[in-house]
C-alpha cells in the first residue's frame, strides 16, 4: 500500500509506503515513491495520517459476560475509532489470575481484528508463577479500592505484586481509591430515579477526590521502595496527577511512575449528572467541573502520560437500574481518538500532543516500541482522518455491543481508514459513509 500526500501530526506532508506489515518508507511527497504494479494507492491529500492508538485499559468482557462485549464487537469498535492495540483487564469470569485463565482468554481473543495485550490479575489466590510463564502485558489494574475489600489487604497485595513483578520487568497498573475516605453519608436519603441528577451526583460525592489522592500517594510510596514499574490508571483529579509528577521528578533510578486519564474524566463532569443519571456511574466517578478543567489543563501541559478509555461496557438494561444496583463503567474505546481530535480541531490541544498520549507514550511506557509511530521499521498501524469533517457521536452509529455512549451528541473526528500491521481493518467511504471491516488479524503484542 502507498499512501500519498498525507499530513503527519508534526505538519510534514509525506508519502508512506507499507510493506510486509511495517512502514517501509516515509518520504516527502513527489520524492520518488512510485506505485508498484498492483499496489493499492490511497490519495490522502488534505487529510492527516496518524499512528494507531494504543488503548492500555479496556474491558472486553470475555470470558463470562459476552452479552456486554466480545472480542469481535470490541475490536470492531476499536478499529472504527482508530485504536489498533488494546490491553484487556483481568476482572473477567474467571478472572485472569493464573495461567489457565490467561490461556482461556487468549483463545477467546482470536477473533480480534486489532492487536492486543492481556493483563494478569492480583487477588488473594493469584498464581504469579504461572502468569509470568505467559506473554503477560502487565499486572492490574491492582485495586486500592473497595473491589478488593479491606484496604490493608489491598495494600499487602499491591506490595506483593510489586515484588513479584520487579524481576520479570512486568509493569504494575493501579486503581487508586482509598475506601476509608469514601463519604457514606452521600448515599443517604432519597436519591431519586435512574435519570436524575441527585442519583448520579451522589456517586461522585460518595467516592471523594480525597480518596483518590490518598491512594495515589500510598501507591507511589510503595513503588518508590521497589524496583517495579508503576502506572496509575484513570487518574481523575489534578491532585493525583500532581502527585505522579512530583514522584516522577524525584525518581533517581528505574522506570519513573506514569499515569493515564480517561476521556470521560476529560470531557464530562458532575454537571453532566442530570443528563446521564446512573449511566454516569463509574469508578473513579465524575468530578467537579473545576477539577475536570484542571485535569484537561494538565493533559495539555504535558503532565499526563497517556489517555486510555477504561472501556467498561454494560447493557442499557443493567445501567437503568437504581444507583445501588447499576454497575460502574462506560464504553469508550471507539470515541477515544475522535473526541481528542475534535479538541485539536477546536484549538484546545495540539495534534502532536494527541499523537503522543494515545500512541507514542503508551507504546513507550509499556515497551512495545514497534507501535505508536510512523517511521520506517515500525508496525504499519495507521489511521487516516479528515480533520475538517467532524460528526456527531451517536450510539446507533457505533460498533460495540453496549448500544449507548456517555458522549451522545458531542462532536468527534472519526477515521476513514485504519490499518493494523498493514492490513485494512476498517474503512469508511468519505462520500457515501459505507463501512467495511477486515478479517481477524490481531495478535498478542508480547508474542509478536
């Protein structure tokens, strides 16, 4: 494949040739990259070519909850949104806490049309020896939260995970919330119906910002005393990000700590509670508009290392339950790039910054250097977009299994073409809007 006249994130206009799954050449347009006989040529004039996104935080729900998402539906949504690598979290059924569970999930991932990594879980009965014999992407997300019960046990598990992960050089990702600082009183009284602001906002008041900041500090203190690489998942507060930055600057050896934020913490706040109702319940919860703006500012200024979705789909029926019963989580893998690219179009972010936080940085942090860049020798994971052509986000036009999105009605810049190692996995005709998907081509990035 030869892609001609594309503008890269840094503003250079280039022709890009793809051969044997990798980027073969990146040359100035009209500098001599002529099409070979039978080679497909994509005229990309007026459009941007970006590296495929590496979403290091998804829940594709198999095994155990395929009614919410499957590797087929999840990877199709990823490809349609420009995500070419996903990393699946271990809280499936059974959880991915030993080698047998890893093998089961790896078999279910075979239909994926994007590349993937599989994380191992850390619980009271996890088996690190058998997990580390597999092509594990990372550990976690390790929960410093109510998902593990008693906080003291959670911290012990985290410290064990750090010790076990240091020698094999496996990163450890952390869900940081201190349940001892949750505000139980926020859940008292009449919370109203499913779609009311009181119902949704109570969850944000309950899981306080202070709970996250304290847990981030605790995780960073433990990490500083170990040789393990630590990544803080879905940081939702400026205080949490600032703690990571401070620890990063103080680090004297080994891999410095890193952090990610999610699109829902960048683009939604407690002011959206009335619209979302229980569909806005997630962990960590939505924060105040002031905190949301401060998190976005830190993303723009370079303090945030990565943006990952925490794609956690549930069905409409499940989310329509009352606050006590509605599960936490929102879908988002397909809208990651589109939302951030719309911020570029509006002038709120630079295209280079978006490229870095969704592609280059995650690939570098987690040691998959063939991903996240458009350079000779890199995997040909490519996304072609028309930055002048945003469209409204509509649940009915998305490809995951959830059937809804918290970003309904917002604008996004969606891909026209997505390739994984040179194979076209998604294509949308810019004139007719007709779509097509490629065959299963995904593979575990730790085995490639």
